[in-house]
């Protein structure tokens, strides 16, 4: 890694890449004035960014080749973003469009395949080891990722930054505070005996990563959390608020429509919510709120979306960018309704001052699938309870199937 590029970021999803861009924007703003390192998230401000919009993206480079952006404004702001793409087409498409936006901001973007074959992870690791060891600052988007945890065993950087990966940030802070294994809430305790064997074999790497994420006072290393989630950091960890200033500066404000938009979730795909109960809940919300559009989550299956369209008459929209950018760009409904998910925390920031109302519909315990983690009910309730500046819709408004 070139000494002129002191920061290295690893992302595995479009939202992680968006939050890395927000972090880079906030870092540049902080360099011009007092920083905003806090112990917890305050009430969100109602101001909007004033920066000049960036030029439209020109499209991503061909797959398999690193995409190199224009030179950053100064060496201190230099950032290399390594994209470790998943295999599903929707995520890859969104990542490529986000990569184009990152290049427009003057960042260097490298597309590194780490999946899709037995040797792919090892080849990627060999290709990245030099950059990882030379980086002064390392930014990660998913602390639960086994591949990211493996990379952390090579990190020598004194500064580690964790950007939001959705509501997983809440679980990350809670688990590191309790000294627990870094396992996502909907997977905890799953996989049976084979899963437990894999976890046991991987334990040394996971333990090293957990220690790296929990620095001790006076040890010279720092961990910063860059988040819009309602969390309180612990120990020597610091926090910087992600108020989506870059998004507000580059997009919108949006044109508002008279209707309501529904936001989809991957709770069915992750085995948390029963498919039939979910379909009934969406159908009821569509009728009650006069919704016309359903913004699909990138992980929702085509079969599920077809069933939703046929049962509800909703227009299914598959966004080509993270919803925060789509909503800010517009047009968007005056009301956006979501189940407990990341967007009930991020959209109030991204749509600050636009007049859009964000509402969250609670998940009735009877909707949970038999395979759901024992912690599912409490975690989902916590996502809703901690959301600021949203309207709460009781679970009774979306009755169970049958």
C-alpha cells in the first residue's frame, strides 16, 4: 500500500460502502473544525448539507478489474476502498453503482473477489496482505464477517473504525461490551452440531477480532464507531455520529408524492418471520395506508416478491442504490412505513427537513418462524423502541395469517 493512502476500508454490501463515504465526508469536515466524538447519539439535527453536488457517475469498471478514482484533494484524506462482493446479483449491482459514486468523490476503489470458489478467499487474502499491514487506519463495515475478522489478524494499524452495517451495529456494541462471541443475533445458537464445530474451529480468529475491537486505555490503539444507531459505546471506544451529511449534500431534497411507500425486509429470508404472516402483514398495511409501492430489500427472493405483488397489487421496486439515496433523490411518499430494520434509524437523518414521516410497524410475536432465534423478539422490539422521530404502528394493525 502506498504511504500516500493512509486509510483502507473493507466493505461487503452497498450500505457499508455508503457509510464509508459518509465517514470520509465527516472526517474531512472534522479536519476543518472541532470533531464530534461522543459517547452516545444525540437528538438529530434538522439542518441540511450545502455542498455542491458531485457529477453523475460514469458507470463501473468491468468485473474483475480494480477501479481507480481520481486523486483525493489531499494526502490526509486519501482512502482506498476494497469491495469484497457477495455472490447475489442485486448486491453486486448496487455495489458497482456505489463504487462509481465513490470514484466520483476521488476515492480509489478496488474490486476483490473473495467468494465463489475454494481458493478465492486465500487468493484474496494473499492479494490484500500488503495493504492491510501497511494501513495507518482500517475501516470495516461488518465486524461479524468471518473474512473481515481474518483480515484483522493481520492489521497493524493503530486506528480501527467500524461503520454501520445496519442494526447489526447494536448487536456488535452489546456483544463486545459483554465479551461475547461476535455472532449475529439471528444466527446465535443455530446450525446444530456442525455449526458448533465450525464455531469451535474458528474461535481463535473470532477471539482475536473481539480483542481488537475492545481496546484498553493507554495501549495506543483506538476504535471508533461511526453510526446512526442508538448505541452507547464502552471502554476506550469512541463514537462519531453518522447524520448522513454526505447524502443530504449530494442528493435532493426529493419531490414528495401523496401516497405511502412500504419498505421491504429480509426477515423472511433470514428465517425470523413466517412467510405467510409477512404477506398478510404487508397486505394489511397496504390497504390501511393506501400504499402503492413496495421498495424491496436486496435479499428478498423473486418468488416472494411475485407473491406479494399478486396478493397486494403493490408496485415492486428493486432499488439500484441503498434506500437512503433513493429516498433522498425522490420521488418518495409523504409517509414511509417499515418493519423494524435499519431504515427506521437512518431515514429520519437522510430525509431530515423534507416533511417525510417515517413509521415503523412492530412485529407480532406470533409472526416469528419456528426457526427464529430465541433473541429475535427482544431484538426486533429494541429496534423499534429505540427509533427516534418515527411514528409507531402497533402490531395489531397487521394481523396474523389464518
